[in-house]
C-alpha cells in the first residue's frame, strides 16, 4: 500500500508541481537559481572554473515542469536569463531524473543513452558542464540541503523501482 502510494506520488508528483512552478514569477525563479548555483558551485566560482561559459549560454530545461533557464558567466559571475537569442548547449530531462542525477543516484551518461537526459548543441561545452557537475562534492553542501536532496532522491528511486517491479510481475504473467 505504501509502495503504491509512493509510486503514484513519484509518477504524478511533477504534474502537481507544474502549475505552481509555472506561476512562480521569473524574478523569484532567477533568485532561487542564482542562490542555489552559488551555494552548490561555491568553490568552482571562487576558482574561476566557469570561464568556459563566458559569453556562452547553457539552457537547463525541466521538461515535465515546462521550466527552462538560460545560464551564462559574465563579469566573473553567473547570470540567469529567461530568454536568449540562441543557447550554445542544452541539458533537458524530467524532474525525477534530474533530482536523481543531482544526488548521484543515477549516472548522467546512463540516462543520456536511455534518452532520458538530452544534451544538444556544442558537445565540447556540454562535456565541460557535465565535468563541472561531476566535480561537485555533495559533502560540501549545507546539511539541510544535502538531507532534502538525499531524501527526495531515495523517495524517487524507491518509487521508480516499485513501478519497475510491478511491470516485471505483470509482464511475467
């Protein structure tokens, strides 16, 4: 019963989040994104590791929430925009998959080859972004952020697993 409830929440949760997410003004989304990126990439920003993104645009899209942000590095700081003329590289995925990637519960390469994570555009730039993401030390995140990320990822992983288990049982009959 609990496994079925979890499975339903994992499968349909993003649909419930879509409307509030879309109704959130971009100014608030931008503030949250910039603060989140500054926290997660604190060391990389201090070390100037984002120079490869100078005057180039990374599009990050959460397909099932219909959200997208354009991120660049200008004047030694990250910039988030609602629209750009042309992005250089694009990363897109479903909400659950992106949470699993962030918590290191799923490998981005695996999801890419399963076509659950899309990377389009300048492949060299995409690889630099992926390598920078891989370099994040999750232990350096504030404890509450790390806790919420891990709990969310575990919940999603168990919900997806129970869904896969049910499909296997149904296909075996």
